[in-house]
C-alpha cells in the first residue's frame, strides 16, 4: 500500500508556494488535491562526485526516479545507481539499503533522495516501503554447473563454461558482482605478448638483479635454481641478438617464485605464467583490451598490462573488466543470483559435489542442483577475526577487501574434506589511503612515483615486493609514508585524477609548498626530490637499488597521498591442482569440485606480486570453467 501524504501537509506546502524542480519542465508546480503532492523534485549530494536524484511524485507516492552520478566508480557506485531506481520506485522508499563496499555512493543517493523529498515538503523517513508479510519461499534451481562467487574468477569460469554449451548459475552473497576483483587498480601480468614488444627494453638491470637474487638467496631451491639457469641462457641469447622486448614465461615464473619466497606450488606457477599471454588474447575476444604495459613491484621487466580509456589514459583494471565480464555472462545466458549466500556444498553417496545450498535475500533456502561446483568466493581478507587467527600481528590493521571476502568458500569445502595450504600467508599492501582505506594502485610507483617518510626522505626501493615495502613503511615514524607524483603523471592517468577528485591528495606548486602541505621538512624533501630526479637521469639508484625508472618528477604542480599498510590479499586457501580440481586433505581429487582465484592457495606462496591476481583469476577461472564442462560431459 503506497504511502499517502495528509491534506494538512499538502496545505502547508501550497501555503509556501513550493515550486517543483528538476525534469524538462522547470515551470511545473506541485499539484493540489486531496491525495497528496505531485510533481518532479530534485536533490543533490556528494558521493565520489555529485549525485543527483530527481523523483516524480503522483498523489504523494514515488512513481518515477532518475539518478545521475557520472563520477561514481564504474562497477561499484555505478551499480548502486543502476539498482537504486527500481528499489526506490517499486518499494516507494525514502532510502535504499546501503550496499557493502559502496557505502559512499549509497549514502549519497540516500542524502540526495531525502533532499528531493524535502523539496516537496516531505520527510524521507515517512517513505518506509512495504515489508512483505509473506514467508520467505524456498527455491530449487537446476543447472549443469553452479559457480559460487561473481568476482573475476567466477564470471570468467561461467563464461568459459557457457561457451562450452553448459547451463550455468552463479550465486553471489553481495548485492552486486565484482568482489575484490572490481577493486583491482593495477592490471594483468603476462609474459611474451605483442604489447610488450611495443616498448623499448631498458630493464637489463632488473633482469641482472633477479638472477643475482636467485643465486644469492635461493641456491638451495631446486625450482628457482633451474628457472634461473634457463633465464640466464635466454638472457645471453637476447643480449647477442636484442630483437623485441625481453621477457619469457620462465622469467615470469622466476619472479613469481622469488616473490613468493620459494614456497609456491611450482606446477601452479607454471600454469599461471604459461597461460598468461593467452589470457590477454581471450580477454580481448571478450572486448577487454589491455594495451598499456608498465612496471610493477617484484617484476624484473615491464609486464603488467593495463586498460586505457578513449583518451589513452590508464584506468583501473577492476572497474574496467568487471562490467564487461558481467555483460558477457548475461549475453551467454548465465543466471546470476545476487544476495544469495552459499552455506553448504551438496555431495552424492560417493562424495562428489552435486550442487550447493544457500540462503536467499529474504531468508529462504535456495538449492542449486548441478553436476559440478566451481568455488570462486575469494579469500578471507575482510574477516579480520580469521586474519588475526592466522596472523596475530595484523590485529588492528585496516583492510582493502570487499565485504564478501569472509572465507565461506574455504569453510564449506573443508567441511566436505578439502585440504588447505599457506593459510597464514596474508599480504599487506603498502599504499592504502590512510584515512579511507582506499587502495592506491601500485601502478603509480611503477610509473615513477616515490615514497617518502615523515622526515621527507626516501626509505626503500618503491617497486620492491609488497612485503618488503610494507615492512619498510611500518618501520618509519608513524608507520605511514607519502606517495609523491607530479602533473605529468596526473595528465597520463585517469586513475590519479580520480584520487585528486576524491580528496586523497595534497598539492603544491613547488617542492617546498608540497612539503608544507604534507607537514614535512621542506629542505629535506626538496633535497630528496632533486636527488631522485638525478637517479632517474642516471638510471641508477645507489641508495636503495631501484632498477625501474620512468620520468623525473619535475613537472609542477606536485601531489602527495598519505598512505599506510593494510590487509590486502590472502595467499592461502584450498589446495588445487593445475586443472583447478580441489584436493582432499590426503591429496585425492574431490570429484565435481573446482576452485579458482583467491579462494585457492599455492599460486602465490608467501607474497603475491602486483598484477598476478588478475592473471590468476583469468587463467584459473578459464581452466575451471573448461574443466568443469569436460567433467559434466
């Protein structure tokens, strides 16, 4: 039953001569009548950018709504706006349900909606919607394959399976797709791609440094030693005939193994790296292109592939990929059930996975009967109790993870006998915005940014592995640092422009002005900047051994973002083989059960390299979809 506005309230509105606003006819006025207010009314609020809500009232009820928020994050805030209209109109609601992981946009929509209703002389609190009096209904769904989780791995797996002619259902605990994947800001690591060959090779020092590290620190690791020997031969051949850009599958494997401190599963690493170039091709076939190649932490050479916008500026990989993967799922006929939380894996008499049981939004039981199950539920980085259980020293850390990263998929699989590996290997990311926990992409450092401490000095190789950079940062005064960039970097990246728009930066026309805005010693900071620019020009960093250089930071104005370390990625998870089959505690295959993405362990070892997560969910997501399809037959 729609909410009605009392005649007394309407009389008060008319007494003040309230004019309706918004819409194409700015001269329209509130209609009079016994039932209530009619007309169009507009309110605005600040989200990631300005959010505008225009409601159409007919006899005091909301009959239409238009929401505009062009600056809201693609794949996150944009989804809130897309779904809010139906929630407001169908429920005659004065506020939408706040979406976990998109609270800024959700709050902005609610504030703007309240302002629009206030412009009509109404109180948003009176528009409570209509609670269903019906009991939650149970539901049974049939499919060839059920995928649990609608992040990058889950949707990639679903597309791959649908392309094999299988019927696929995805269940997702959150109100939107994307999980942690939509928050990814960097790109996808891939070796030996055409896009790499578009770059001039200036990374000899990086290759030499990696080979030296392998010899000095991992001589007792057979996998790393063998890879290093192969890379050394490839490197010698390239130096004798330097055609194209130097990289190889084995060098990517070597970087990944060294980054993971040698505890990675070599077979999974080989699968990741040997399929990475093909992942770029497959994504392009889905309309997802990544032509820009740059440096990232822990990589010997430029290997991270990034998307560009229509102006040729780098954009965040997650918000670029996820809407396109979702669209491909819909085109392929994949059913996506949101607000549906899987609670149990169903098995047959032989212990094979044959579906899942879940709880729907209204509390009803959803049963999906299937011939195979793919787990793509992500890790447990948002479950800080579980994080601290495995790594007590991370108590009190903020997290960059989406709300759905609770570890449920791991728990469900363990309940039917699955094994786990590396559960105590939890990564912290060194550049998390200190006030909001927003992830600041590692790509800034790869493109030339530096880190300085509270004293205005550099303190580490900024493109070292995340564990090393984070540890160095935590050791600084206040356990934070400033990420410094210049206008030339801003002009090349819409990602940075977004950080500025969101208020993450301080700025100055000179090094001294920026230092004042940062609250650091001006003379020390200016000296640091001049010293760094000299390192770039020389191509050598005597102090910290950085081997990745871009351009000097000498184009005013200058910007800095205050960053600290936060829980970012859980490397541990379910034990799988290279076919993504989930293994029991004794190493036996659990039939019908597959897993891909952050829910698994073994790929990244003790530390994940930036750019390897997107490669992980694309490579193993595809394999899971294809292998589950072959199993189903």
